[in-house]
C-alpha cells in the first residue's frame, strides 16, 4: 500500500512557496482570509519505532509517512491571530491522549473544538477506516467514525480550506439557520 501524504504536503508547500508563505482561502459565507502553515521537523524511523514500543501499538502506514515529513503542524493559521487547527507532534500526543490511557486511542490534533483520533485497535486488525472525531471534552468512547484514514482526512481537510467538513452533514439548512439566528 502506498501513501499520497507526500503529494498532499508537497503540493501545499509549493502553493505556500509561490505565495510568500500565505494562501488565500474562502471560508463559510464568503469570508476570505490569508492563512499560513507551520511544519515541525520530521521524525526518523527510530523515533517512530520508539514511540510505538512505548504505546504498545503500531501506527498506521499513512500516519507514519506523515511523521517522516513533519512531526505535527499548525494548519490554516491567521498570520496575526493564530488559529485553532493543529496536528500534534508525537510528544504532545502522549500528553493529549490522557482520558483513558491504554485503551488504544491517540488524539492526533485539535480542530476548532474537535479532536481527530486514531483507533489503534482498528489499525491492529487492518481496518483502513480507523479515524474518529470527538468533541474535545468528550471521552474516546463518545467519538464517531469518520469512515476514512489519515491521508484521506488530511487531503480533504486541505482541499476544503480548513473547514470542519466532518460536521457538514450535521448542519442542514434548517439547523444552520436556526443556530445562526440564535447566535445573532
């Protein structure tokens, strides 16, 4: 099995290089902004194997490929105000996955109140749809399936300009306008 993580990140880095480190994205309701990305240095195979030994699980192939490119990153951050979308580095994952240690779940990152989570038990049995999402204050057992793996999730997240696409089905027209009226 091959991973297209490298193509996804290489294309993103190329777009950033061509635009002085910023990308223009169009968000909900026509909002346009300039965003930046920060990539942490990659890990070695030895670093990844050591982490796997510590947690007692193997990481999925596509996520391992990501770690060899960058050990976490900040995504779609405003140049002045920052952002709330980041993938943790391996050291941060240990600290962030505290709810139920040893259960086989790892928080990969934080995205506007949601955590993206790997279900390592699914990975262990070869299930390619191992990615979950949960509210940041929920426990792992409250997470819902995303029906995808890490490389599909990352590719789609970048393609949709940093929007929480995994929640789009929740907000049909009725709920969207209802929540909008309540917030105004």
